[in-house]
């Protein structure tokens, strides 16, 4: 398994490189999840997690649609769904979630996606910061959301993991609680 100790803070800092001005305008814009059925996923991400549908793009020739989700004020979202101006705006937002629907998967009983948390392990989860983890979890319980870990479970108290309709893990945390856990 290799080393069983973490890098020191100094080692971690020394490994990081300065890319210079050529990347100063780069942003982390999206993480993509494949979804089986937008009629199930869209209500989850909007009604349960409180995200907004920032943009929807259909690619008829390739038979898939993209739904960009994020935490933006509805009043700040410009233009009509599908418009070029809205696409440009959407692609400038930080940390959006791109839900990719390959048409027809909703009718395929064998369609399933690997969430990265079973072998072979890879991608793990996305995280949503909330002001009150316990309150958020009560809300999720009322909506019938499946929990991987509740805030009182395990060694890392105060944070939770839930599953979305396709089985992807979502960490629910508070910035202050998480900061206290790490120090």
C-alpha cells in the first residue's frame, strides 16, 4: 500500500507549482454525473438540494442532454433556457454539476452507473456546504433521501453522506464544523 503517513504541510507546499499568469483566468467549472432519468434527478437536485437549473442543452444527433445545476440566485440567471447567452453565462459559473442524460436509459432496466465508491474505487463524492447539517439532514429524511452516513455516525461527527437517485454520494457538511474536525 506504500507510505502510511501523510505528506507534511511543507512537503505538500513544495510539490505545488506556480503556473504563472497563463492560468489566472481558469476556473473549476463542472463535475459531470451520468443520470438515468432526468424526471427523477431534476426534482432531487432542485427540490431536495435547492440547486437551480442553470442551463439545459440537447444534442439530438448524439441523443443526449446536459443539465447544468448550481447554487445561483434565480434572479441572476439570464436569458431563456437553451439560449446562447445563458450558455455563456452558465459556463462562467464556478463549481456547477453537469447531469448528462443519454436518451433511453430511463427505459433500460439494466442501465446503472458506477459511483466510484466500490471496487474499482475512483471518484468518491461531491460536497455541499450547508449552514446546519442536522437541519439539512432532517429535511433529507422528510424527502426520503437515502443516507450513507448520518452526522452522529462514525468517527467524523457532524457531517453526513447521502445518495442521489443514481447512487452518487454527496457529502453534507458545514465549513466551521469541518474546520474543527481537521484541527
